[in-house]
C-alpha cells in the first residue's frame, strides 16, 4: 500500500506540472494541460483509488504552495477530483450469485456528465464567488466573441445614440431613412452576446463531459495494455444510461430558470447530459448495426458526417440517445454479434 501511495504522489506531481504549464499560454502548454487528468486516472485504475486520492492531495498542495492557493484549488476541483471520482466508480464492483458485477458503463456515463457539470460550477464559484461578477465576466467574454465575428454589426446602444443625435439635429425629420426602424427579426450584437452568455456554461460542460469520457477510455486502454486493469473490458457499444437520467435532465431544465448559480448549474447539467446522450447515441448506432451488411460503410459515413458538419450532427445523435434511453429497445444481450 505504501508503494501505491508513493506512485500516487508521483502521479499527482506530474499532473500538477501539466496543469501549471498552462500559465505559459503557448500551444504546447495548452496541449500538455489537456492531458493533465491522465496520470491520476491511470494510477487510480492501475493501482488503487487511494493512490489516486494521494495524487489529488499532492498535486493540489504543490500548486497551492509553489504558485498560488487558487491554482491548487482550481486543479483539485476541475482536474484532480473528477479524475479520482471516475476512476473510483470504474472499479466499483459487488458480489452477486452470478459472480462479481462491475459498475455498469451506462451509469458511469451518467456520472461523467454530472461530474463535468459539477466541476464547471466549482471552478466558476472559485473564480467568482459573487454570481453578479461571474455573469459580468460571461457577458464580457460573449461580447468579445460576437464583436470578433460581427465587427460591423451595430449594437443597441449605438442605434440609440445615433437616433438621439439625429433627433437633436433635426436630421430625422429631413431624412426619414437616417434612423430606420429596426425589423422585428433583427438581432443586435448586444442581444446576441447576451444570448451567448446564457449558454456558455452548457457549451463548457458539454466539452468537458466529452473530454472526461475520452480521458477515461484512453487511460483504461493504457492500463489494460499494461495488464493492470482489474475489471474485464466492457462491451462499450451496449452502453445505455438508466431512465433516471431523463428525470435528471428534466430537473436540470427546470433549474435553468432559477437565479444565481443554481441556474448556471442547470444550464451546465443540460450541456453535460447532452454530451452523454450523444455518446450513448453513438454507442447505440454501433450496437444496432452489428451483424448488418455494410456496417463498415455505415459507420464510416456517420463519422464522416460528424467531421464534415463540425459536430453539428451530434444533435441528431443526442436525440437518438434520448430515444434509446426512453424506449430501451436494444437487442437482447444473448443476441449473437460478429
């Protein structure tokens, strides 16, 4: 056990280093930051969740002492604790009359979504305990993005200012076209920025959920290759989240209308579970296509569509995943597969 803890301490220091290089703000630093959870996941899956917990504590403490307390807290809340938690759940098992039953991949996928949303809200609260300040930051970010994409679009304030000037000088009376009436369908840059600010948590949690799912899969493959993975490799295409996740999603939609960070959490949960349902839709497509002629061509076409549409087709996969969970009409588990 002491050896496992030592390995966990080393993994925590490596993960903290990968996280800390983000301060360099270079492309290589960003790439290294993106793989920061892998050491903790690998040690958690290959050795024990206690070793992963030692990695969490070591990495957080190192960053807090060497850089800043906020960096240590951010690392623990956003990177380290989610990695430990997912590794812990992955190796959960219980004895049944039929033998050892491992934690189902469908429930694990649901926890990936919930963990991503909670990690986002944790880093949001740490960075801005005051929700009003956090909301102002989101609006500033959204406004910057909109200005970069629509530099010539007038803001509502600019339209009002121009109208006031025209009224003061009497130009509006001379030229009725000087201050045209806004069409009902027109969307000003300010309105677009406000709308974008409201959905930023959903996009952030959606991306984090997809990354966490990839990190868990990649680390499990690495540990399996090394021969240290305790559980057998699961049949990933048969992954199906329980129907309780639909109730969670419905509750998250209702939370979106709540004020403060409760509403932000609701938006983040909607985004994270959208990612989870899209992954289930992908798994269901793999599962339902097994044994069918032309399966390779169908899968190639699906992935090509995802690439060409830059992820927009994930919306269709999300709906497919929702229907798959609600209807639960997968093939029987004893059905032969190639």
